[in-house]
C-alpha cells in the first residue's frame, strides 16, 4: 500500500537550522537608517538579545539548534508529511500531491518553530517580558505558548480586525497567560497617531509592529519578538523543509514544485529554503510564494527600501512593499495582510530565483473546502492560498498528462477561523483586488533613500 502518512522519529528532528544566505548568489542589501547610512547589528540591541542578533546577521550555512529548543520541539516535531491521495482522486490528476502539516503543533500552526527559539534566547539573556504583534493570531498564540514554557511575560498587540474576527485565538493566548490588546491602542504614541487620523482604524501588522517595538524600546525589562520577515525568523522555520526533504526521500520522491502562502515570508522560507539549497547546486525545482490579490506585495509592490512598521520606528530594509502606511482590506487571511515581505524572499524573487503569484479570496476558500472534504483537515485561510495554487497546478498536469510531484505547506488548521468559513458559506465574502491608484498613492510616501 502506498503510504499516506510519512513519519520521522524524534531523533530525526533537525540539529541545525539552514541559513539560505550562504547559498544566495549575492549578499543581502544592508538595513539603513532614515538618513540612508547602513545600520550595524548594535542598532538592534535595544529590542533583541545577542543570540538573535548574531543569527540575523550570520552568513553561516548551518547554525546549531540549542538542545533545550529541540527538547521543546519534541512536543510536536517532526511533523507529518501526507500524500493527498483523496485530493488527487477528486481532481483526477496524475500529479502526486504531498503536504507538510504544521497544524499538529500546540498552537495549531508553524509559528512555534521560531517562537520557542526566540523565547529561549531571550530567557538566556535575562529578559523578563516580550512584546509582539499578531495578525490572525497564530504568531501571538505561538509566542504566548513559548513564553509560558520559558517563564516570560507576553504582551500581544493584535490587529483590531483580527481581534474582532478571531476571538478564540485571543482566548488561546490568554489561556497561555498572555495579555492581548486590540491594535491600534491608546497606550503607545504610534497607536495614538493612527487613532488620531482614523478613530475606526481596523489596524494592520505595520501598526501593531510599531506599537510592540515602541514598548520594547522604552522598557529595560522588555524585548521584541517578530513572527516573520526577519532573517532569524525564516532561519528557525527551516526545520520544516529539512524534515520534508527526508520524508520525501523515504518514499523515493522529490518535488517539481513547492507551494506556500506568503505574507511576511516565514512559512514560505521555512519550507522552500532547504530546497533552494538544491536549486543553487543545479537541481531543477520551482519554488512558488502565493499571496492574496488584496495584499499583493510581491506581485504588485515596489522593490525598494521601506520601514518594516507603519510609523518608521524600524530600520529601512530592501523589500517589495506596498508602502509602510498601507492599510490592507479586512480579508480573513489575516496572516497575509503585511505591506512588505521578508528581504530574503524579496531578493530571491527580484533575482528570478523563486516565483510569486496572487490568488483571490473566494477561490482560496473554495480550495480549502475541497481540501477539507477530501483530506479531512480544515485548513486555515492562509494556507488555502497555497492549496489553491497547488490544485491549479495539479489540474494543469491533468490537462497535459504530466505526473509532477507537488509539495505544499499546510502551515496550520482552521479550527479558530470557522467564522470565516461561515461567511464563505453564507456568500458574505467577496473578492477584493487592491486598486492600482491606491497602491500608487501608498508608494508615493516611501522614504527617499536607496
């Protein structure tokens, strides 16, 4: 019988994180201060511990995973790889579809892979409190869990639209001891500025980042943790791709195409970067980042220097951006509502080494329902984007009579996102393609450097 679940032993949890910078053809552009001068690692010391800063600027290919982090990983890692037999049959495709399932973590997503690591390095540095942002709530849940495991107090600034849409994510964070605030708040200067302009602001990841960074920078006992975008975050997530490569090898397969949703880039980088190492060595493989048409960072943004937050507290990084004060529409894939993207992902896309595509909201929920009715797992709205793209590729294989191997990262389940499915079933959702004039207006306000 052909395997459905492909499993690894706990002893096969990766011992090192993979750093894609070592295999990139050109070094990443440096972060800049607002005056256009390069920013050194010392500028990060106000909000990050030394262990994290060293990883952020490292170009070493392999970075050891501390044993206490691997010990926590054992709660859910290695995660299973599934062969989607029933989805293949429903599509009538000759393609082989595999999915790496990260919904088995306690928080129900891939985010604890980096949350645990960041909490560990902060605990080692003597940090008492952590401040962070969250969109849909997966990252906030993951850091709340990690904070509880390492004895750290957590405050989460949750994007207001998601705070209202996803109350059970909020409850999950509170169950693990975190304090959760609807962003923008009146507790920070950044939040007050946004509310002064728009008292009913739905918030954005950029705004929530501003609030969390401001708090961390103003308190000696508090550091900041980011759930995506930065190099060290994508580094920690590469346990996913490393495991997937081993699991596929166990059944004698290797992917022709890898799909993952992409908001800030941690999910895509985590599954795709270990395969990029093979691509850099000459292997033919397509790596596809999938984003929503309503927040089309890679596919319609500009590759330039911009702030990572909404009000300009962070250094400038070179990335595809829709403008740091861009407020995306209130789609239900809250984890994909970021104005920018990982500088590493952006550089690889700009150099033509990976691909990107945007898909509309209704088509993603249609794909998620098909997946749930065939494979049994209700996916979160975010990975439904990757499922949509993967299904479309499988249907192209059907039309062409090709038997490709397709891998997608199912980065989390949708058990806390059922209100979104309710709206889909009641036909309350609609597609939203961000108007070209709105994108152009936001890009007019980019900082004048780079």
